């Protein structure tokens, strides 16, 4: 973990000058300030806001950095995190990034300044930089839900590709041949995995993998609504829609209902991720359900093992199975 003395040495200044730049407590020339800021960035130095008395002590606090706290999937994951954290005497800080790299970066710097004991991170995109930033501070990190290519890091996620494959297979078994995939962001591994699973099922059934049948967007109700409006302009109109997550599916339903299009009579609908039974949506969705609470629990157990000293154990990539639950939204077999 880099120290203020490391920054001072690299910048060619005294440690007190580094402190003045960080805290902006007195005048430092622009040239010197620039050297100090460059050294801070190069070393990945994060000031310790807890003070020297806590430098070698644990704070007994974990952070979970997720992408959308309004989504019931993430609240269930977080509940799993809290189950294990509290049982082991740890408190939990929850941060919500809204899939924003900028917000994610702000939260991570705040958490690192407070010397958090460990971080559970749902990365906003498939970029190694957040992991590198955390590791420069010697803070254990476990990635939740998503893959980061070419980075050796602990990951706990569900099998998005297999779940998407099974959902698409179900639609094909009902006679659907014109199936639209409304995907999440291209920069997020779960989006790519779900598109891969969908396309694998089409390929296996000898159906064309038409790239125009995949619409990339984001994991929000608004995106689901907008993508569906785009899909409804196509000729021929698809007989089924695969929504990349539950909020996308809610947006799909809104757009279809506004057009007087019935689910599943006119268009079948399936989705990744389940919704609580308290959601008043009719018909209720056929889904690939992820073990959200177990995901949070397993990730927290792994993080605590790292905090307690299991640093020499190879990184683990835990992939949990999904469960396809067939409900009314996918309908019955259609006429050939």
C-alpha cells in the first residue's frame, strides 16, 4: 500500500508538501502541485481519513457497490451480504452507481479513504481499472454478478449464458421462430452472456442468428419501453420477446399495453431475473431466476476468507445455476 512518503519521494518534495496538496491547506505552486498529483495517480495513493491511530486496525466494515438499488434482484443480493456480514460482526455500507463509471470511481475513492476492510463490487463495465485501484490499497475485493476479462479476481455470479439458452429453448419449443432479444449494455458481461445463450439456442435449432434481432440498450424500464417501440416497427412483427432483465421486461409490458398488444396471446414474453410476487403485473413473467441471496452470501463468505488472510489461495470463479420458472407470459404452443 503506497504511503505519503512514497508520493513525496516520487514527486521530489517533502511529505508535508504532499499533505498540503491533498488537504489544500496552504499555497503550493502549480508546478509542484502537478508533480504531486501525478505521483498520487501513478502510485494509486489514497489518503487515510481515519488517521494514524487506526492505520493497522480493522474497521469491521464491508462495502457492497451495486448498480441499481431499486431493482429487487440487487436488494436480495444485498440481504445475502448482510446475512453473512452481521453474523461475523461486520457492518455493511451500500453504494449505488446507476451503471455509471464516474459514480463508481467516486464511491471507491471514498471507501478506500475510510480504509474499508473489503469490497464487493458489481462493476459498471468490463474494465480492470477499479480492481487495480482497490488492489493498490491492499484491500480484498470480490466481484459480484459480472466477469472482467483477463483479470484474475474472485468472482461470484450466476450462469447467465445457460439461463438465457434455456429460456430461448422454451420459446422455440412453443413454436416461436421470430424471437427478439432486448439486451443490456454491450460493455457488461451479463448482457453479452445472455445474448450468447440466446444465439446458441437459435443455432442449435437451426434458426437464423439475425443480428437485427438483438437490440442493445441498458438494464432499465425506460430502455425496455424504448426498445419495444423500435421492435414494433418491424415487419414481420416478432412473436416473442426475450427481455434481458426484469426491469426491461416491465418496460416491454408498458409499451405493448399502450399499443393494445396482448401478452402472451399476441407476443410471448420471457425475462432474466424474477420479480417479487408483490409486483402487480399480469400475466406474471416466465423467467430465469438467479439465486440472488445465495450469490450475496457466497461472495461475502469468500471476501471474509480473504480478509482473514487467505491471500495465497488462487482466485475463485463461482458460477451458480439459474432456474427457469414457466408462468403465463410465455403462453402456450403457437400454431405452425
